[in-house]
């Protein structure tokens, strides 16, 4: 009996020790997690100084995210250089901005246009006492020091159309999107990189949640996947020079990119260019069903608060420790990003349940 009691007592003591150790490990782990979160939140809140002597170039400023970002950076004190595709877009932006916001016409599909914008940026970035000093500029040019540096570039310009079933596309339909969203981002980045390197600045590339989940055909998803990979490679290659590369991954927002009227017009154009045989394989009612699904999706998930995206862009430019990726919008955080970590069949099944089925499917 005495032996049994000692045995039970030892087992109980060992169990208490094990539980105490486990509890201690849990407490230590929980404490470490909380401390890491507090440190992250603190570092995430730190900002750089002297906004008023930093230049930021933004593409695609006629409307949407780029237009709103320029106004916000201008109010914050940055020297904003806004690339606009049209004269009207440039004039409209200048009318509502301060004297330190400058605009330039820019077509990101043209290397000549990009090169001219870069040369213009060099001249604009040379200031003395808040005013351009042409004597100093001439001296710097003569000394082969033709720029002081560019703090940030935001590659925001993009297009979404044509978008639809992949079989409906021609090769030119893919190229029309890729040359803006992919080639344009690469060309702008590589042309302006020496200016960014001089200032040890920031490169902010606008991708999309559709660069994480390929939900439709056409060049848009392809181009945004390309922006993701290009940005990752670039970030790792140039981090040694103090340059930060950030990726913005917006969800669905109400901008010109998600406007239903041009989307439906493009879908009709794509349908009309199909051969009778291909149209027959989908059925006469497929186009109308497909458009109804697009209307439902856009009306259900598109967010009108563009500030959710520009807040991310602004943080990438002003934070002392910017994040690598920013997911903007509730649909990005709750739907698209989680889906990107799931097995492919989950997305495949989900899209099959949402999209109409072709008439002659097997």
C-alpha cells in the first residue's frame, strides 16, 4: 500500500511538472507573440521626415487611384510629379492641386514618352530654397550631376480590358493589356531606377488580387502576376542599395477599370469576332448569362472608398519601414488572399459554380 501510494504520488508530481512546463511554454510563446506584434505595430507607425523636399512620380493620374494619391501627397507636402495620359486629365488635376504639383503627359507604352518624362523629372527635381535655380541647374549639368534623386515612383497606370473567356481573345487582345500593365511597369521602373537609386527611395508597383488568383481570361491577370514576380525579383536584387520595393494588391473598387459599360461593350466585341462554330459551342444565351454574372460580381464586391488603396500607397512612401505587400479592400483580405493559399481545385470549383456553363460542354 505504501509502495502504491508513493508510485501514485510520483506520477502525480511528474504530471504537475509536465503541465507546469507546458503552461510555461504557452505563456512564453504568447508573450513572445504579443511582443512581436507590439514591435511590428510600433515600427509600422514610424514615418520618414522632410516630406517637402522629396519628389514622387505617379503614373496614371487622370482619374482613379493615381489622381486621388496625387492630391493626398500634395496636401502632405510632397513634390508631386504626375504623369497623365491626356491634356484634360493633366489640366483637371492642376486646377485642384497646389503649386508644387507638376504634371507631364505620359504614355507608358512609349519608351520615347517615358524617356522624356525621366529627363523632365531630372530638371524638376533640382531646387534651391523652394524655387528652381537655373544657374545651379546649369552648374550641375556641366558637372555631370544632372539630378538630385527621386524619392518614389508609383506605377499605377493600367488597363483591364479586354477581359473575358480566354478562347474569345486574339493575340492582339492580350498584347494591348500586357504592354500597359506589364511592359509599362518594367519600362518605367528601369528608366527611373537611377533616380530612385540616387535617393535610396521607393518603388511602389500596383498589382491586384487578380495577380494572386487568376479569375478570368485576357491579359489582365497575366500582367498582374507578372508585376508580382517582377517586383519580388527587383526587391531582392536592389535591397542592397537601400531601395524598398512595395506591391499594392487592391481588391475590386469602383474605378474606370471596373466600369460595367466598357466591360459589356468589349464582351460584345469579343463575341462578334468569334467564328460561328465557336459561338455555337457556347450557345446563344451564354453571352447574356456571362454579362449578368459580371454585373452581379461588380455590384456586390466593388468598393467606392478609393482611400483604402491610396492609404496603402501613402504608407509605402512615408513609412520608415514599409511593408512588402499591401492588400486593400475587404474582399482582398477576406476572399482573394485566402483563396490564393488554397489548393487550385477550390478556385476551379468556385468559378464553375459562379460562371455559366457552355452549351456543348462535356
